[in-house]
């Protein structure tokens, strides 16, 4: 089992870097991105999108006066559950520590936006011709990559196949 001090250090370092990168990039977008910026023609642009829904713009449309509060409470609840899993899992690997730290850092980055602004700032627009992936941000990227790493760890670590 990985010592608690090492787990907490890993969590704080990775999550803090993600939150810092996320919030700085969002600040720059809000204050300086006045038009769409082409990064890779026909594939990647920087845009300014205010997402009142959840990941990838789901539930962004429609009116719900409690949406921001519900999404914030849900995000905080998920964070708390992941934090306890992170602290008390006996089978924690280095990869799962990194993955959960990325997910929690991304969650904090987006919760900061919801509390401060009432929405999440998205700005990365990936597309092919007229088919666009929903805009996303650094926090969303960290959550997605963390989830993929966690799945890889769970599938290939061998810890799920206990020997009698």
C-alpha cells in the first residue's frame, strides 16, 4: 500500500497544477480571446464558449434556475467520494493515483467556474469539416485523460484478478 503522505503529496501537486493551468487558460480566454483563433486549419480552433451544462455541453439548453447549484453540489459530492476512495483504497497503484488526481483537479477547476461565474468556460474546438466535437477546456481534458488512465489501470494492473 502506498503511504498516505505520498498519496496526498501526489494529489495536491497534480491537482494544483491542473487547477492552475485551467484557471489561467480560462482567464486568458475570457479577457483576451475576442474572436475565433485558428490553430490547426480544418481541425483545431480556440473559441469562447460559456457552458451552463455538464461535460461536452450536455444539458446546456433549457431553463433551470437550480442547474448551477445542482451541478456544483453533484461535482462536490463526486469529488468527496473520489477523495475517500483515493485515501482508503488498499489497491492504489501509482497510475491510479495520477488518474484520480487528474480527475479531482479537473473537477475543482470546473467547480471554481460554476461558483464564480455560474457557468464553465470552454475554449478548445476540435472538428473535421463541419463536424465539431463539443468545446472543452483544460479541466475537461484532465478529467477525460484521468478516466482513460484509470480504466487502463483497472483493466491491466492485474489486481482485479485475485489469486486464491
